[in-house]
C-alpha cells in the first residue's frame, strides 16, 4: 500500500502520451541517473517526472525492472495496444481501461482501490474520506498522518474532476485538465460531495466490459465456466464496483454481448449467470479499436 507516491501531481491530459513516447524512445528514461535527460526530453520538471514514473506503473502501462544499469520500464500488453491504436488517448475506452487498472491496483493506487472497492456509499467528501481511508490504512498496518491522507483525496479527486472549465478543443499537454475527466465517473453533486456516476453500455463498450469480466475472473476463464451476475455486481474487484453499473443496465450490456457471441447468458431458477465461451478474450481490445476505426 502506498500514499502520495505521486507527489500530489495528479494524472493530467497529455501525460499518457508523454509516457508512451518517452518509454518508446528509452525504456530506462525514469532511472534516477537519467533525470536531467528525462526533464529535457519530456519537458516536465523534476517532481513531475517522478510523478510520471509513478503513474506509468500505477495505471498499468509499464512494469518496473531493477537492472544493474538502472530502472527499466517494461511496456505491458496494454501499453502496446494503446501505442498502436490510441496513443493520444482520444477514445474514452482507453481512459476507461486505465481507470480500471487504478481501481484494481491495491498496492500502488491504494486510495483508488479503496474508493471503488471498499467504500460502499455512492458519495463522499474530504472529511469523511480522511477519516475512513485513514482508518482503513491503520487496520492494514499502515501508519500515516492525516495531512498525507488529505493530499491523497485531493489527488484522487483531481484525477477525475476539474475545478476549472476548459475548452476541450484547445487543451494542450501543458494544461491541468484531469486525465480521466472525460469519463465523468466521478462528479460533484448538489451537496458538494463527490459522487460515483452510474455507467451504462453507452459509457462502457461491450467489448471492454466483457474483456474486463474475463480478466477479473481469469481463474475461471475457459469455455463452459459460469460467473454469477450477483458476483459481478457485488464483489470487490469486479465491474459492478469500478464501473458502478446498475443491474438492469448490466443485463442490457450482457444481452448485447450474447448477441455478439462473446458469452452465453443463463438463468438458473432465478439466478443469472454468464458462461464464458471458447475464445481469447484478450483479443476483444483489438476488436474494440478496429471496430471503432470502421
């Protein structure tokens, strides 16, 4: 578990592209001894470079390897897919995949994991977050000052919500527009609290939904195995948590997935299950990007 490893610099518009371009050019770019090179090549300050390194790992774009010559950023499969299809992050589906990675990353993005998996209320404010998340960390053996927890709340909030109004058409890399703001997964409600939006199949493309389900349940990912829809809706580290879909909206999306032959949808005495079929579910990401290009 970690807190404030990002140095209070939230993920911003353009940073995903900076990570991909920098690692493509030099996978040792975030080695501390290469700091000045990173500053010159990426065009960010020293503290922001450290934050960029953090976000690269936390969002599942790279895996760090400690080598004799320094720290290597090894691109993940998702890195390669984004590099080939959407390295400028123009599709919300790309942002959605990185949101999912954050929400599942208990070790490197603990606050994100906690909010979308452990916190059951649809809304929260800074005071409640500070008390509840601080207690969660303490129960899990992590002692930290409340001030650090407050900073974590600010960073989490700013990853999704902006205090300013931006013209999306004129945003440049240097702007402070939140990287995940286009998803509108979190918003400020009338009570001035952060609230989780309820997503639908118009927000979550069916290919990405089924990909997520298959990856989250990799232990049962082979033809004929069944997954309870109640599990998908209620259990931690499942799509019902981090995509926050209503049961009825999830069923709509699953029916579309069945029509596309991605799954079978079964009803056993009132208990609904999805049945995985004989296919490579990782290929659904490529299908998502190829279909959107047509």
